[in-house]
C-alpha cells in the first residue's frame, strides 16, 4: 500500500487562505506543501525568517502555488497581530489557522529549570492561545461566515506522559481550548478541531527528542500495533480534509492518527523509564548541543 498517496481532488482547497505556524520545516512544511497542491494560498510563520523564505521558495517551485513567509514569535501577541495584518494585506482574507508551532525535549522533570518549563508552555499553549484569539477576534469582528482552527496536539494530551511533562501540560491545555471554543464559537461559523499524531519522525524534532543512538535503542515503531511510524503525507491528508469544506460537520473533535499506539501503551515516552541516571547527563549535553547549533 502506498502511504504517500494523496487523498483529495486537486482543487479541494482552491480559494482558501491558510496560515500555518511553525511551517518552515517538518510536519508543518509537509502539510503546507499539500495545501498548496490542493489550490490554497498559504502563509507560513516562525522566528527564523531566512529559513521560512527558503522554504516558501522551495514550495512555490515544487507546487506552482503561492506561499508567504512571515516572521513571527507566537509567544508575543503583538507579533501575532502584526503577522495577521501582513497576511490580510497580502491575501485579503484568511480562512484557516493551523496551530502547529511547538517546542519539546525529553528530561526528568526534576532536572528542568522553571525557564525550560516556561519555554515549552509559552510556545505551545500561549502561542496557540495568542493565534487563536487574534484570528478569532478578526473573524468575529468581520462576520466571516466560515473559518477553521486546526490544532496539532498529541495523544499524551489526554493520557499524560512521563519525561515530557511541560509538553503534556501545554498540549492538554490546547486540547481543552479546542473543545471549549468548538461550542462557544460555533455560532460565529468557526469550527475548531485537533489532530493528535503518534510517531511521525522529523529530522529536527526527533534529533532533539531522541538524540544520538537513542532513537534506535527506543524504537517507537515497536510500540505501534501496525509496526511502523507515520508517513508525512498521511498526516497532510488528514489535515487537508479537516480544513476543507468536506469536513463542515466536524467540530470539537480530536482525531488520533497513531496506528493504535496510545491504546497499546499510554504515555508516548513512558518507556524512557529504562534510561539510567548517568545516561541522562549525557543526553542533556547532547540536547543542549543540538539547541545551540
């Protein structure tokens, strides 16, 4: 079976304007690529404008579509508002917000500084709140008839997981916001849904989460009943469906795409209990080295 096959018809997102936070690489880039193939105009945001601009050019060349790179640190509300205004100035409207920007690293919680904990909370929960609030206020004020917020959460948002406590807490908050606003903002024509992906390895994120040979020692595909990790196109297919008009009656849902992983063993990183104390010292040094590169 070809897990990289595309699901929707070519014009499924024609006329839509989509903003993807954290769209410069990894899963955000994969979803943006497919959105553009389906006819959407997309704006991608992150703190690294050079990386964004390179990604935007690459995606436009590959898809023939339109991609706007906008620098924005989602932790700061004023930057989010400025980003929204730039998108509106360029495209005239925005139909979809995809809250994809995230930060995470593995660590025993007692080893974390308060600042390290805050960094993850600020990017994931505060960043999603900032974008959702800014875009929601705009849609409500302008009486836009149909808009969509799609949040990327995780299965441990509802199970919890050891060794990624800041991320679990932040993602749980995003999930609660998703379900709450699905009810409160439906009257304005705003749908709010979430995707909870299982293992979808990306170079940047997985190097930070499982540095060195840790990915081989703790092969997450072995935890998945289907005995494999996800293909990026599979996630892009689901995301495209949820932001399309085909899913107009889906609201307030979190859709898990993990091959059955969380049902087999709750807490994606609980298996790290097997790491000895001395190895955590080595891992901290490796993670810090990755962060500084």
